[in-house]
C-alpha cells in the first residue's frame, strides 16, 4: 500500500510557507496541542533554511514526520489559521512533514552531544507517549531505556495506523532519531510478563513511565457475538502490518478478497479499518454508526478518504444483534429511525473504542486505576501515579485520543519526571 498523499517538493513547501502572515498573535499555535512555533518554522522554510526549521520544531516535538501526516490539522493548527475562514488556510501539516522528511533525506539531524546529568528512567511502551517522554528526557541528559513488547518499536504508530496513512519507514526513521539521542530500545519484552516494575527498580531505575496505551479493544455485548467472522479492527490492522512485513502469511489476515464487510463505529480506527478492508479487496464495505454524521469522531480528512474509496456509510444504525447461519455471521441487525434492518456481511469489524490492559497494575502493588482501568495520576509532580517513582501518560491515563494529544500530556509528564529526579538528587536518594 503506497502512501496516499504525496509530500511537497522544495518549491511547493517554500511557496506555501511564504503565504504565512506571521500574525502577532498566531492562532495556529494556540490550536496546536503542543504549541509548536508554527510562524517561526514557516518563516525559516520561506527563506530555505530547512535546518533551522527542523531545530525550531525539535524544541517542541520529537515526532514531526508523524504529526505532519496523522494529526487532525483541520481541527487544530490549520483550523485556527486566520486564512482558514476564507478557505485558504496554510497547509501547516504538509510543511511540517516536508521539514521532517527533508531532515531524514539529507541527514540534517546534528544534535549537540548531550551531557549526562545522572538519573535512569524506564519507559514502558514506544507509542507516541513513550517516544515523547524518551526523547524529552534524553535531551535533558537522563539515561532512558524503552521497553516494547513487539519485535520493533513504534507501538500503535507501527501496528495500528495503516501504511497508506503512515508508512512504516517514517516510524522507523523517527525511532532511529530518538535512539540517536542515546535512548536504548529493548524489544520483545512485555513488562508485567517478562519483567515486573519492581524488578526494574531493583535493576537501578530511578523512575518508570507507563505509556502502554489502550491495548484491549472493547466488545459489543449483543446477541450473536460468538459467531465466526466478528473481528476487532485493531487485530485486522496489526495482521495487515505483519503480512506486509513478511512476518505472517496472507491467510492470517482476517479479510479476504470478495468479502462483504461491515465496520461498527465512526472514529479514526473505524476509518482505518474500512479503508484497509478496501485495500484487502473486500467486495463491499459498509460503516454502521448509531448516531448521525455530526457526532462522528473521525477526522474529516479520514472520512473524506473513506468516501473516495467507495465505503458506504449507514448513519443512525444502532447494532442490536449479530445474525448468522451454521455458526458463521451473515449480517448485522440494526435499529434505525424507520425500524429494524439487517445489513448483510460475512465479516464484521468492531471499532468502538479500547481500554488499558492490566498486566502492569496486576503485577505491581500500589498503582490505582479507575473503574475503566485507566491509571490515576497526580498533578504534582505531574503524571505520578499512586506509587512513588511510577508515572503514566497518554491513552493509558486520558482515554484514547490523537497522537498529538498523547504527546502533549507526555511532555508535561516528562517535566514531572525531571522534577522528581532532581528532588531525589537533592535528598541524596
């Protein structure tokens, strides 16, 4: 699957950056959850100073190549641009992506050697939150080790977002840049199974950050859920990635050519799932959502992409029963404003949200979680759990959100971890 949207050429990036008005009160920056200095990097690009533009972004973001591709820009930076009211908003995401890609291609990344200041941090999970904390703390001079359960780092960025939206090479280039800061990655290691939190502390870590996201998909508890052919969307996305990497056979991918597929839900995962099913050559793909289009949680760009792919949307279709024959699903019964209908399908993908796994909490005493399994954290030091020295951030705390929102919280937690480590030094611990 090739990347769907092509990046800017040098000429296109400069021309677009030159349209920036360099507002005295930049609303684009207000709209960015991590407050990227957008006018400054636009100005640098407009002058052809791509290295300077990269340095400006690096002050706020460790993941520009990723944010430039998957952020819901129309709701954030671009949606707040003063020119967007006239439909002529600056394509900030495309410029950010250009800067990051140019940096990778030309190997501009020449960070000064970072002086170690003492303090060792374990980061659990290498998704957006984990990578952000690891990069921020490494830049401050702390020793950082990231533990990842999969065979390579990237988390949801690698296994949960399809290739046509976020190519795996972009994720790998990003994790390599974070490794270049001195961060060590330990893969194929599931904390809570292969090693416990207490063992990490016994091994000399001063603090631990939990950035494991929401690994468990929510089920739809309606009659017929035991039928064959009902699949979690996250499982499809993961198996497609593994198939593309040559790690599993095509037969392991749960969507086959000619399938008739229904996706339940209307968030970004639902859009990724329905568009992936199309690319796996499903004959027909339908999205069923219980509310109207106004309540859709997916980014408009992802919805538009699904429409252009030929996905059919059924609004105000609330699932009430999986229908089947001989133990195999044949359709989805829905309640609509006009009564009950059955949508035919031989595969149904569920994309109605996710929740954290309890592996770490269940193997460590003293970490509180709420009734949904989300980790409870403090304001001071920011992000610390109810267990001293253990911090958490991203989706495992704040429920599933966008990449950049996970990054925003992770940046604040990185500051909290730094404050905790410095306090430990002062106390001589």
